[in-house]
């Protein structure tokens, strides 16, 4: 199981701040994106493609990165 936390526009698009997904050991960000797109529809694919993913202490966009037990999905933020 992977705890996925959604933020900002992604949380709005899926309608919740997070969920537990049953992904096999060794799954990657690409697998996570495919799972989310399958669950919520193809409209999310372009959004997920520009997101950063917090894996442990590392922020990445590399789709080959293996998942950890908790992943944060972070869309681009404006302002500061």
C-alpha cells in the first residue's frame, strides 16, 4: 500500500486530499500516474505530467523513481 497525498489543483481534481493505493513493491512514479489516470480519467494525465513528486525527502519528476510508502503529488504552485 502507498499513501498518496494530493495538493492544490490535483486534490481538487480528484476530490480528496489523499488515499491509499494498492501498488506492488517496486512500483514507480509512472505506475502511480497510470493508476491515478485510470481511476480518475484521462483529463488528469496532463496535470500529473507537470507535477513534482515528494518521495521520501526527494522532490522529483523522474517517472522511473521507485515509490516509498508515502508519496506527495505536488502541482506547480504560483506566487510565493
